[in-house]
């Protein structure tokens, strides 16, 4: 008697619907990633898992040979600590892609490198830090790419208002994976809160103001420990909870991590560093209500900074702080 396997349940014919469903699911997932991430985001993910193409790797090698605010040589010797103060200085002309960047803000200015975070916070005054941030805003108003956006108000007013809007609408940190809608909300968080135009403005700043990005972010972060100063100088009210929410968003959620994959390596490393500091502070004050663990984040960031070809201006400060935290959390 002939054996007709195709008539039996569980035969090859019954597997076809499942194969079709699996293929349709895969197509939907790919379309979602393409829609929300775009080409730049996908390239970032490819790079993160070591799948960058030869052309991308070649481009990274070219970019990595470009100094990023570390002086003419771009080597380790270009970072000098000033023994008389808690800050060092980095200066000198630099080039980017063979074109002089001396017209960029901070290209020929000194950058203060903190010896330790807490010492710098204790020694920093409201006036000095706020003046640095305000000077940065004023220089933005002179940039052609900022003028092209036709902002409604000066940068010193426009960007604090933008920051306040983000602070007042923090992302979802806990339960993100409970449903697809929450994941999509987090993935499109910045687009929903500040809109496409402002995202393009911020991307322009990150791309063109790398010479002063690290220093200004450090100054601004230090100012968050002086809320009265922020309120007085920039009309900003930034509480501890929104900062904790954004730190957890970048370190511990799918939406936040995808946002960082869209950015360049320097921005991603620096944002992760301050996110770790914010969670560390929450741990010290007993405010880590979601139990965000930063041990792996500390180890991963140390590896990324040490293996990166990008010459961070404050590299030693980042690594010293991270290694101190690594030792601290190993004992827990």
C-alpha cells in the first residue's frame, strides 16, 4: 500500500501556513525598524554588532584620524593638566576632513578638564558655569546653520524652553515592554515631544559643535546641582526625577538605546557617562525606584571609551570616574 504522507496531519503540507506567518512577521518587523530608525540608525546598529561594511569601516578610519578638539596632534600628549587648578587646558587649531575648523566655536578655545567630578562641583560657581553656557548660546546665534532654521527667539531663550518641555514630559522607564504601543511611544519620544524641526536643530548642533560639546554638557550637568542658579539664569526647573527618568531611558529601555544608536559615537559615550552618574546619585540617595543596575553599563562604557579611535577631550576624567565606580560596585 502506498504511503501518502501529504495527507497526514503534521506532514509537509501542514507546515506551509506557519512558514508564511513567520515570513510575514519578519517582514513587518523589518518595516517597523526601517520606519522608525532610518538608514543612519540601521548603520549604527550594524556598527554596534560588528557588521559594518568595508566602506563604513574605511569612513570610520578616516573620521578617527581627525582631531576632535584635542589640539593639532590629536594624540594623548595633547591633553595637559594644569597643576595649579582642578582643570586642564586643551587648545590649538584643528582640521576636520581636511578643512580648517577654526571658525567653529571652541576650536581655538581652552577646554577645562575637571580633576574629579565632586571637587569640580564644589569649586564651581553659578556665575562661571552659567556664563559659559550663555556664551555658547550666544555663539549659536552667529552660526549660519542656526539662522537657517529661523528660530522664534534667541538661543538663550529658545533652547532652555525646549529643555523645559522635555523635562516636563519624561519618557516611560518601567514596563516599556509590556505592550507594543509603549515601545513605539518611547521609540518616537523626542519626535512626539519637540517635533521634527527641533530634532534637526539638535542634530545640527551635535554635528557642528563637537569642539565644545563635551565642555558645555559638563558645565550644564554641574549646574543641575544648583537648581536656584538654573532658575535664575535660564528660567529652568529641572528636578531629580526627570533626570533619573531620562538616565534610565537611555541606559535601560529599548527606545532610549535606539536613540543613542542613531547618534555618533562621541555623543553616545558622553550621554551614557552622565546617565551613569545620575543613576549613581540616585543609588546614593535611595531614589533608584526602578532598580536600574549600572554595573554592566559601567563596564561596557569603559571598554567603548578605551577601544574607541575618537579622542575625547575629557577622556581621562571619564575613565577615572568610571573606574572608581567599577571598584565601588564590585564590592556590592
